[in-house]
C-alpha cells in the first residue's frame, strides 16, 4: 500500500510506513530509510508531524550535536570493554570527531508514535565499524540526545 502524505511524502506500508530517501549528512548526500510508526490506515499523530518538521528545520545543527555524543559513547564503550588497555582492532583509539565520522554511516531516521514520549521524539540508526552486528542507535527528545546505544534503542 502506498500513501502520499503532505509532510512525509510518498510512503509504503511494510509493518510501518517507510521510504528510501536522501539526506545531507555532514556535508555529503546519504541514502537512508525514513521510518514512520503508524497503522495501515495512514493516520499519523500530530506529535509525529511536529517532531519531524522540527527535526528537518534544525537538521544542520542537530547532526553536529549528536556526532559528539557518538564519540563520547564510543570512548565509554571502548573503556567498558577494556580496549583502552588491551588492543582490539575493532576499537582503535579515537580522539576526534573527524575520526569517528569515518567509522559511522547514517542508515535510517525513525519517527515513533507521538505518545511514546513527552516531546519531539526522533531516532536514528547508524552502521558502525566497531559493532557491525548491533549497529548504533541514537534517541533525541526535543532536539537533545537522550540515549546512545545499540541500534535497537532507535527502532
């Protein structure tokens, strides 16, 4: 089933509404999947529209803020696993945002149901070189990163 929504554009229903699209991520065009939680009837929550519209208006600023969160998460994870002491080729020493950006690719943007959290809720899925099985997920609420972890936190 295909729906043409005035805010999200043309979506296809596959246990939720999706579309493959391109977004500018840190200076380069990146192919992603946009995923909107919703039932087959295609009626979305007002909060979903507000969250997505705010996200798109603030995207340039937001991507900078979550890149620092990725670097912080990576450093913490590397320490928790003991790879700051013992060498592991999947978890090299990374000190800069430029270096961490070489290790991640934005894969998807999720707009969850509006009643999941109070506020504008947007989530991101990323592929990362250090954990190809679990990937990386980021949750933002009201344009602030609230959680970074495995990809399943975003879905």
